[in-house]
């Protein structure tokens, strides 16, 4: 099963998912939680890495944070790009996971701030609509998750994007 496909230098994940009890699953059946456990075990053995999750939708932000913490990461969150920018200036992060369409400062604007400040940080953009990076390819994130995405897709993107 192919989970990710290359997209002009970034990873783009499938948009197919099925709501099954409390888990968002990609339709691969009962083996999905076992696969997530395998990723969790490999992450835990690598040590704790710090992730900043930026998402204006509270439920999505909470679920992403909870899944990443459960998977062994240290996680902070921000409600929009403006709050995220403050946190990025005050703390060290190994990965940024950001939505694009948010109030105050969008995900693309946040990437522009990172670039202007010469901050090198891997980025996963989780968005409902893929921004056009043709005119500013240096702002292209390392991976793109198209909403809705599964926890499995999130964890794979994190694992493959982290250094």
C-alpha cells in the first residue's frame, strides 16, 4: 500500500479516510493500530523530539497533540501563526506541523517568517487546500498532509520528515 507520493519535492498524503470509532483510519482494517504501535515503538527508542503543532481548529489541534504525545514526542501547540512565531523565537523545535488557512498569520506567511529569519526547521503543512509555491519555491514545506488525514498519515509524515 502506497501511503505517500512525491509532490514537487514534498510528500503529499492521500485524502481517503474512514471514521471508525475513535480512530481516523485509512481503510486498511484492523492492522492499522498495530502499525501505529510499531511507529510509536521506533519513535520512543529514538528519544524525545520537540514538535510545534499550529492549528486554529481546537479539536484537530487537540487530537494531533494527543496522538503525538502518545507517540513519544514533546509537543507544544499554537492557535495561529502569530502565536507560533512567538513560540518559535523562544524555543527550539525539531519539527513544525502547521495548518495554512488560519487567522492573523497563515501557514505560508509563517514559512516566510522562518525563511526571512534564516531559521532552518523541517515543516509539515496540513491543509485543506494546497498553496501554490511556484513563485516562492523556497517556502515549500518538507511534506504536505491534505485534510482530512489519518493519524497514521500524520505519524508517517512526522517520522519521515524529522532529521
